[in-house]
């Protein structure tokens, strides 16, 4: 979903700077990367490659086409564009996740008219072993929700079980939906609600599957993952302020959370992961570099440095909701 520029201007003018933003001033701390490809104007999802170190997969929102891009975090440049066939015409691609089977899952799950489509889609294809522009035939899975159609922007594949989860996006009460044990291409895959969630724009499992991190426009939280659902109220993450906060993923080694946004030449910012037991961030694997920023202590929903701007947060939220109602895209036809 696109936000009104006025929303970002007000929030940036009043809300205090995040730890990630402060970290950028230190030359010794890396701060992520900038997506340099002019074709990527609405980066709406991120997934860290497991076979190409430092590479992140992303895609555009809405009607860019059946394309997925591999971006090298060392340079910000696109090193591969994958064109998907066998999936018809994507309507509103919002998320991407890498499964334990080595396949990328793309969520064509957006519905800005909140229930105008009685089904959405998930596409799946093997992560390419070589980085080059390529065309691949993807599998297409039809998704329906047990309690009716809804809008969603977050899709997460559990890195151990391979189960697919979708987080819906609602002004009232969002939810986490669990897919069947295995997706089927022969008929609808019914996703069932397993937990209530705040307004979520993206999410990601930690590489070991023990934690789930969710982000929204004004918050980020990490939850312990137990018995197939998030546990408790979660722990606040000091996420950076981003005017069009649309994506989050873990780095391949799990040492950092990477936060992305829409827009041309958008920044992907890194925040180190705090161990579940507390204390210092988890050490990076040999040969890797620690990420920027610092996670905050547990606290009320609102996340990161946004908690001090409660009044402005309320105003910003109203503007976001107003923008959503005013500028909803008209539904495109089915594939």
C-alpha cells in the first residue's frame, strides 16, 4: 500500500530518530544497502538467499509483472531478474519467503479493497543456483481463508516445517493464518486463523524457526514461536522509521533483521538481533559483518523509537487509513 507523502513528513518531523538511523553516523557500523535498480520502485518483500551470500530477493508491489529480483547487498545492484511463467497475471504481490526446501514462495496476497477477491495466490519456484536473468516455470497455489476473504501483505514460510503462514492486515484486528501441511496445486488451500495480530505489513521467521518477527508502519515485535503460533506479547524491536515500511527479513546467519521500504533507491537498514535470553546480540558467523542499530527493551506495542510520539502516531495512523480509503486501486481481472 502507498502512503501519502504528508504522513511521512509529519512523522519524520516529530518522531525521534531510531537507533538504526543513529548508527549510520558511525563509520565503523554498516547500515544495510540502497537498492540501486530503477526498475525496483516498490520493494514490498525481502528474503535472504541461503546459497548466495549477501544476496536478497525482492519484488515490486502491485502490477509490475511476474518478476523477482536478486540484489547484492555489497553494491545494491541487481544481479539477477527471474521472470515467472505459468502463473497468469499477478494482481498484488506483497511478500516473499524462502522455504527449507530451497524454494522461494511469492505471495500474491494483497487486496486493498478488503475482500473483493475470494481467493489469492502463492507462487513457488526453486532458488536459482546461478545468478543471471532467467525465466522459470513456477507452481501456482490458490489460497482461501476459512473465515472469508481479506487483505494481507505478509507471508512467512517456517524454515523447519515448511508450513506457510499469512498475516492479514486489518484496521480492527489482523490475524495469523496457517496453511495446510503441504500446499496443493490441484485445488484451493484453506488457511485457518491461529492467532490475533496487530496491523502487519511483513514478517519473517528466524533461521532456526524459534522466533517470528512482525513489522507494521509504526512498530516491530519479535515473538517466541511455540506449538505453531506466536507466544505472548512479544518483544519490541528498535526498528528504523521508514515512510513506507513494507518489508523485513532475517539475514542468512540470523544475526540481523533487515528492514526495507518502498520507493525509488530505497534503503534496507540492518538492526542486530537480540538473543532470546537477553544480553548482547548474537555473534555473526565467521566471515560476516555485524549489522547496524540496536534492539530496544520490551515494551508497549508501537515499537522502536516510535513510542515517544504517541499523539503524532495517532494522527499519522488516521492519515494512513484515509490515504488507503482514498487511493485504493481498482481490482484487476483474474488470471
